[in-house]
C-alpha cells in the first residue's frame, strides 16, 4: 500500500492505494493528456454526486476497473 498526498478542490488529502493502482491511474491520466491530480479530482467530483458515495480510494479502484473493462471490450 502506498500513500500519496494530492490537492483536490483546494485542499490536500492523502490517498492509500496499492502500487499497481497508482501505475494504472498514471497511465490513464497520460492517455487523457492531463495531470494525475486532475483525474483524481474528476473522480472525486463524480463520487460525491452519487447517492451513496464510496470513499475516495474505493472510487479510484472502481474507476480503474471500469476503464479496464471498457478497454478490454474494444
């Protein structure tokens, strides 16, 4: 488990994820030509708009899973 600090909506927060998830988030951010912090902020905004939001680490893992499934379906 690797913990990193990122700025989201003007405040710092710490996120704990396994290294393969950090690697995949970085890859996805690069594919979208955006910063890792920007991608995390987008995922955070989307999770907060859900009726029953997951914690941020779970939301990041679920986002990665969704994107990998979309890629494998192509």
